[in-house]
C-alpha cells in the first residue's frame, strides 16, 4: 500500500530515523538547559535573599534601639523627681516603702523588668520588686559597672547576668544630683524579651553582640552568651558580664564559598543569607546580624527556573517535531495528518499541565513575598513609634522646665493662701486658689499633649484642624524654643483649615521639621524660624523655613534616603519617616533651598472633603 507513490513502511522508517536523531540532539541540549536554569535561579534567589537581609537589618536594629531609648527616659526623669531626691538625702523606711510602690507602678506601665534606686554607697534603698522573693532592696551594687559609670559621668549602660535574679538584662542608669553633689543612681533593668519576641515573629534569626563577639540579645535563646570568635581574655569577659559559671560556647556558624552562613552539623547544615551592621547611637559598641533562611527559597526559585526553561525547550522541540511530522503527513495525506494532530493535542495538554504547575509555584512565591511585606510594614510602624519616642527624649528637658514653672507658682500661691486664711483675708485666698487651679490646668495640657504624642496606637486618618496640630507641635517644643531665643513667626492663610490626616502623625512631621530648624539655627545670634500656611481649593502647603547655614546641594539630593544626616548625633531617619507619613496622607514632603540663606521644607496636605 502506498500514499502518493511512497510506501508507508519507508515513511515510517524515516520517522523513526528522525526521532532517534532528535533524541540524540535533545539529551545534551536539555542537560545544558537544566544546568543553566538552575544556576540562573540560584543567582536570582541569592540576590533576593541578600536584599531581604539588608533591608531587614536597619528595621530590626531600630526595634532594639527604640526599646533602649524608651527605657532610658525612666532613670533620666526620676533623677530629677523630688521624692527621689528627698529619699536619697534623708533615707527612712516610710519614704523607702512609698518610693518602692511608686517604682513598681512605673515599671509595670513602662514594661521594665526592675526599676530601683541605689544610694551613693551602692546599697539599694527602694525597688519595684520590693515585695518579691528576689527583691533588690538592701543589695550592694557598688561593684557594678553601670553604678560606677553613672556616679562618675552621669549615665551608665551594662548588659550582664543578674546577681540576685540570675536573669540576663540591660542595665540603664542615671545619676541623681543634689546640693551636696552626687546622691545616688536610678537604675532600670530591661530584659529585652519583647525585642527578641519581635525578632522571632519576623521568621528570621536575629542577634546582637558586643565587641568581643559575645551574643547578648537573640531570637534564638540557646545562642545567648554564645561566642562568635575566640576570646582573648575569658576571665575578664566573665567579670564584665557577671556570668559566674555560665558556659561560653561557640555559636555553630560557618561561611561557605557563596557567602551564605551555614548552621548545623555535616550534611544537615542549613544555609542563610547574612547582613551585619551597627545597632546605633544608643549602644555604639554593639553590632547585630540578620540571618534569612535560604534553602527553601533557593530550591523553589531553582525549580521554577528549570520548569520554565524545560517548558520553553520542550515547546521548541514540539514545534520541530510538528514541522517534521507535517512533512511526513503530506505524504501520508489525511491519515498521517490526523495522527499528527492527535499527538500535538496530547503534547499541548502536557505542556499546559507543566505551565500550570509553574504558575502554582509562582503563586506560592507571591504569598511568601506578601507575608514579608506585612512584616516590613509592622517593623516600619515600630520605626515610626521609635522616632516619636526619640523626639520625646530630645524634648524631655524642655517639658520638665514647662512643668516646673507652674509647679513653683502653685507652691507660692498655696503658701500665700495659707497665710491669708490665717489672717482672715478669705477673698484674696480664694483668688489664690483660682490661680492654683489655672496652673494645674496648664500642667494637664502639657502632660496630655505629651501622652498623646507618645501613644503607640495612631489615630486613623480623618479631618484634622491644621492649627490644632501646629499648636500641639509648638507646645511640645515650647521649652526649647524659649530657651534657644529663636524668633518664631507664624503666618496663617485661613483660621479653620481642615486637612485629611492623623493628628498624632501630623504633629510628628511638624515636630521633626521644627527640631531640624532649631538645630540649624542653634548658636546663631539672630536665629529665625517662619511657619507659613498657603491653601487653594484642593491642597494646603505648610512651609517651615529657617535662616540657618542651609543644606549642601550634594546632601540635598539624598536628603530623603535612610541614614543620611548632617548632624553628629542624628540617625538620618526623621525626614524619611516624615516623608512616608506625608505620602500616606496623600500629600508630599519636599526640600526647597532658601532664597539667600537657610532651608525651607514644604509639607503638602489634602483638604478634607
């Protein structure tokens, strides 16, 4: 039997010959494609993991430095508390019990482990754990580094194992001064449990270590006090950390040729992408590391790349086979054409299944990335909160001064009222009582503004009266503005402009801009700051201008990038956070050079509907 004069047996023999030749050609091509796709997938995964570790590192560091900054406020504020000074100057049991109760309430509210007061001789007079079995009251801490450092320089910081509780923690101390000189030290112990829990929630391995390579805070508790490198003097390290018999064992880390960190023994070792950097100004000698699991991501990306490469290669092969079969089908006429169509349909179904599997794998990758973005958003919220707490630390002295003035006035009015009542001048005494009430209202306004600004949970976006937000920011900085002697001018566009924002976060932007302006004109004989407001039918522009030295052009180009700053003690995060908040409001924050001198920052906001 023949088709167009060609025997079917001969056609079939030719088909088998072409099939054998195609298989011989396909084996090396497929092998090369698999190897190349595997290498390409691994390189993509490694780059993504390195970027993920590098972007997570500053956020994790901010969580730690924010907790330290928040807790440092406690001893600093208590160091000027009149009850603390009175107890240190004249110790007695009644005052000590009252102070212990007060410290217990403050420690619970601030989330501190222990808050205690040590006399100049090193003996603890009052402690928040006074009623616990491991109470610090009566313990002698004159040998502790945080005590000697605070007595010598005013402040101290030490991470060590507790001599009473045997629990590790970070000790932050502040000296209490009085007329005779140093009276004692206020100490807060922070166990960093919340910081480590936050790190664990990220799904990554995070740890902070000291200059000797000893792990102090970590998301993996079994690594605490582990060694990243051999110690030059183990006895000195044990004394510094008060470790006693606590073992110092090496952390099981090793770096491979690809730059990954290996954890675990032998073939069971897991690979991690690594990023290391400083903690920040609050703990300048500490560094920290973020390890991102790599095995699953590398394997998944490699499989996806191989699947796509094979699918493309098989599609090319299928086209080649189809062309050859079409040539043969012309000779076989309709019978051969039908067989070829059936084969093509089967192959298309196979390719469709493989592509569907690849799409499913890609969907899984998208879910992983979305989960990572959610973690980044949580860390960004922690960063904004840390920025607010850092601002509070910078303005604490000014707020204390604002409160001390009405307190002194209240004392004077109260003394005068007492004498007036004794002499029968009740009308004048009543006037003094009214003045005392007004002073108390003033203190309430100051503390209310401060408490609202420090609150972690931010209010949702909605209509906000712009003048109220500006007044709130100026209230927080009133003490610093007055003490600096800067001439502050305000120009209003309309009395009742209502913008779309969050009151607390809008005040945070304004405080950041005013803080920067005050820093810029610091030390100038005639420093000036201008706050002006302009508006049209859709938007409001708030300008904060100063007559300081201005910002160099090369710095201005990177001004809104993280960790770019012109200040010696700055982190370079204030403008980054403020710009992000402005974008969330649907507005923008930008820098404009001054006409002749200084700098101008423009905050654009939307009018509330």
